[in-house]
C-alpha cells in the first residue's frame, strides 16, 4: 500500500508585467485562457487549475472576450478554474497596509461574483511576507496560506505545515512551498525524469513533513499554458511508482485534506518572513527605482488619506461619493503593486508605464479632490454671503491645533486672515510672488478685444495656532488690507535654527544637533555615503575593494526665520566617479551636489528634512547617515502594518551564510512603511519617511542609514557579492535598463525625531502630524491654474453649508486612523482604527450624524452591534461600519 499522497497542483504564475509590458501580458492571457477553458470543459479528469489567485485576470480577459463571461463563471463556480483572493499579488513590504486590504477586498468580491474566491492566501513569489498578512487573511475568512519566500529551514521544525501568526494574535494555517511554485512544471513519467528530478524532490518533501503523509507538488511556472497531458501523466505515475500516490488537485483541497485533524501541526511561526536562506528576498529592491516608490507613496496618500475621507465627509453633506473614479484608481494601483512592478525590477518600457500609471492616479485624485473642495467651499460661501474665503479640511478623527502651510492668492501685497469669529489669525508669509494678470479676451459688437487683467500675489503662508474640528473643516476669510496682517520671513545671522525641542548649528562646516529633552549634543549628526553599486535591478551589490566616499564640510546657503518657522539650507558636495569603470580606475570626474533644507516649526517635536540633487552619476548607491546618539545599538525597529516590529542590527547568519548555501546574504537592511529607528532606554532616535523604503541601523557607528536611491543599468547580473549564482529574472539574456541609472533631479523627504524613551503611540502621532492629513481650498478668481479644474464650470448640488463641521470624533489619543471610505456594498461609511501599543485601548466614537454603528471585518461582511465604546486589542485594529442619519442633515444644510 502506498504511504505518501502527492497532490499535483497545475497552475500558472501570472506576472502582470515584468521584462514585458502589461499589453504583452494581456495578449498572452486571452490566448491562454481560451485554451484553458476548452481543456477544463472537455476533460473531466482535469479536476482544477489555479490561475495564480488573481482576479485581475477576470477583468482583463472579459474586456476582450465579454461574450465568455457565463462560460468562465461556470468553470470558476465549479472550482475548475481557481481565482482570487487577490486582485494582483502585491509586494506586501512596499505598499500601504490599506492597499493590501483593498487588494483583497476587490479581489475577493470580483471572484465571488464569478462563483468562488480561492480560500487560500497564495503568496508564491512576492519578496518577503508582511507580518500582518495572517491577520488580514483571517479577517477575510481565508483559512489557509501557501507561501514560498522568507522562512528559515530551522523555523519549520521538520514541518512544512505550520500556524502563521500576526502581532495581534490572529493566525492562518500555512504551508511553505519549499521548492517554490515550479517543481512539477515539467512533470513526466519517464524513468530519467523520475530518477533525477521527481523522486529526489519527493524524498526531501517527505523528510520535511513529519506529521503528514500529504505532499504538495506545485506544477506550473511563469505564464505557462495548461499542460493537457497532466491527467494521463498522473495515471502513468501511479502505475509505475509503488511508493507514492499521485492526484491532480488544487491548493484548497490539499490544505483542507492535510489540516483535517485538529492539533496535527503544532509549530507556530510569528511575524514578518524575510529570511534569505532558501529563496531570494531581494532585500535591497526597496531602494530600486526610487521614483516609482516616491510616486506610489504620493498616490496612496492622495487616495487613502485625502480623497476617501474627504469623499466620506462630502457624502454626509449631500454630495456624491466618487466611487467609480476610486475603483479605477485602485485597480491601476493594484497593477503597480504587483511584486515586480512596485519593485522596479522591470524593463525600461514597463517602468515607463508604471510611472505613467501612477501619475494618472495622482491626476485623477487631484481632479476629484478639486471638485469636492470647490463644491463644498461654494456652499459655505453662499451661506456666509462672502466670496473671499478659504476652507481647511482636517481629515483625522481627532481635533487639530497647530500650524498649517498653504498657498493664498491676494490682490494686494498686504492682507490678513481671520477666523469665523473675526479673530485675526497669526500668520507668516514665507514666499510672495507678484504675477501679471495677463490679458483677457472680451467679445464686443466690434469684435474681440484684448484687455489687461490686474496682477495679483501668490503667497505661501504658514497659519499658526489654528484650531480645526475632528474629521471636518473650518472656514477662514482673506482680507485685502493696507495694513500688514502677517510676519515675513527674514534672514538670521547667528548660524543656527531653533524651536522648543531642538537647535541645529553649523560650526566650521560641521552640523551639530542639540536635543533639549535629552540634554544631548550630537556633533556632525548627518553625512552622506556614496558607494559603487555593481548589482542589478533586484539587488544592490558592493564592488570588491570599493571605498566609501563620505561628505565632509557643509556650506550654509541661507538661514531664515519667522515667528512660527526657522529654515536652514546647506550644501554638500561629493567628488565621485562617473561610473563603475572610473571607480575601478580611481578617477573622480563628477560632482554630486546635495542641497538640504532643515525646517523647525514652533511646537513640533520633529525636524523636517528635504534633500534636492541632480544626479549625473551611474552605478552607485547614496545613503544618508544619521547619528542616533546610541552606541552599538543591538536592535532597530520599523513599522509594518499596525505596529512596530523589532529587528537585529546584526543577522546571526551573516558570518557563515555562504557555507550554509544561503540564496543571498542576510544583510540587516530592512523595509519600512513610515517609521524606522532604534532605542536604548535613554535615547530613542527615529525617522518618518515619504517614499523612502529602505533602512539600516549600523551597529559599529550607531548611525541610522536611509537609502536615498540606487543607480544601476542592468535588469539581471550573475554572481553578485551578496547574491551568488544565476541572475535573477531573465538569466539567459542581458537586458539593459539605462533609465534605472536614475539620471536627473530627485527630491527626498523625511523627518527626524528624538525622545528619551520609545513611545509607540507618540511615534504614530508624529507620523500623522508630519503627513498632515489635510487639504485646503481658496475661493478666488485671480489664479485658475493652481487647482486642476478651476477654470471650468461645474454644478453645485448643495446650496448652503455651515462654516464649520465635524462628522465624527474619536476620544483616545493612543488609537490611530487607518482609513475612512464608503462601504464596498452599500452607502454606509467604513472607518478603520488601530492600536500600535502593547495594552488594549478603549475608544469612544461620537457623532450626531451617525444613526448606528457596527463592528465589521476587513471584508466588510461580519457584523457585531456595538455602542460608542469599542476595545482594540494590543497591536490590533478595528473596522467600524457607520450608518449615517438620513433625516435632518439635508434640512439643516439647506
């Protein structure tokens, strides 16, 4: 009797784009799907085929073959073709946590409407696993996960089946496809194949499955056609192999059969999975094509933190939620978030399309924001009977008090701002530019006439000590006046900038930082590191015998101050080689000029930092090194999902990784979503970034290194210093990627934060303050180009609105906002909040506009009635579904 049962899973791993474009992929998709449907309909012994867990293939196929919808739906309903739960398989370490949740939300809904969404969180190829994926799968009622990369063999404890657990305690039943997704791709029944390939793999899998006789053999590959011979091959294998029983199957069936007994698998693996032992993780892909990472960060910010909450606010005021536009934006983002796409490890043609797609999302979001802001502001103007107003929208569920920067247009140089109580608002004018009004065309009986339009001023202002309601808006009036109602920005001569928390001083080319809370002076606290990059689009690789080039003296360009803000601009110049050839020859023919702006605002306990540079150097990596004030830190922390996670500054395997035959060096370079830092109990040093996705805390120097960008010119390269063996991606063709050399202007933004102790909640509040979570709109006719659609006539569906409004408020300062949007299936509002701390938090959500509140799941299906008080477990989150009052709102506003 045969003891082992081999589940052969036919599948295709479908990259949306890569060294080929999305158009190439979709052409192949239609051809392959046509063939697959014919096979699955005509061969009853072909039990099922996994189409990579992506529902995007449904959308793309039906765009070209809409007449095949019922036929495809029948095969999905019968589980002959398995799709979902993803829309696309996102790189879970490079995108916002909300992007992962929405990817599954769209993916499962689309698959369910076609008949079935696969009950497996399938992760065959993404470059490392997010620590919150088990929790997210759990909330989508997905019972299982099948994944490849990121696990140390010793973690498995001789069991490829294990429980994978998130920081909040939620878990999923998981299986590690130890040999990846392709060990059975060329499945055959001939003696040579069985002896040399199949049986050694099955023997290894047997040794790694001590608690089950079920073995999983994925049988597919990238963009493969259905293997029509598989049923016959499985029959032949069963006839000649006395040790193993072979069955054609799918991941759902394998996991259900294998986990049928409770308690069979006791091994628990926790947290993020980024081990480089068995599979390549491409740790430094986080800094590849920085332009893509930066644009994606901006697109996610506009969609998640601006448009969706503003749209929800607008819906409560009587406006239409821009759901159709958001659907289109999200699907474009999901295409960008696929693991090769957001990684930037693609051909130049593909990366051009990714950049174009992100810019399109940003334009669409800006347009939708423009319309909503303009419509709301006009209704407020009608209620007040005033035209010279601007509205500040605060899109967090806690009240705001502090400073806000914005652009105001005025007819005169002198003006002031007052709030709705007619109190003058303290304000600093940071920039003021006179703009000619140009000429306008007037049609008269005698024909067209040109008339000179009056000029005006564009003012960048910092409004100080303003107060805004939670998840709402406040209105202010701009008054042209002969008296100046503001303070101007003026030069400082004492060589330093300062606020209540820090001062930064230049001393003979050295930048020194003093942290007042810690009474700590850090000398030469910031420097740049420039090294060769002999790697490829997947991985940084050091050049053998290369020497780091560090910035030396800083030159102060300007120091300016106003009552609420002080700014220091400095310049660093690095003399560097132009490319790898010059580096090897010891030639330094290029200058890399970096202009840095440090900004200290009154009341803020962090330093805003901005770097500008124009890169004309190739084959290099540039990092910023920040002194932490901590000697030889043992650990670092970074945020991922809904909390912080700790990582070692030295990987224990780094000494002998080559002898252990690791797939790549386990260098302690890590991803971050927003935050990275280190602490020793007396000093905590951290950064909050915008689009910078890679960091390292260097134990020897105590520096926190942020990778600003990498510059490389090849898609793949063999035998890198940190990645031995074949090239990643295409290993039989050289693909040049000159665009990935990152020539041209770049901008980098982040904030530096210091305190005595590590307070997770306060760090996340700093993220919110730095990000802003606000939008503004001025009603004016002087300039119609600042906002995208101001030149055009639009309808105004709501006639009047009050000058101040708050939709809802959350009481607990240790609970944080993740998102607010319209529910996927009805008109209610979804708000998600999280608790990054180690103790449970109770919150009160109050609103006169909410009729009822239910606790729901990430998939927005489960419902539990709650009152105003809600508990969020440590490192957990909660999703609330709010039904808004229908009566009274429109009467009140009209």
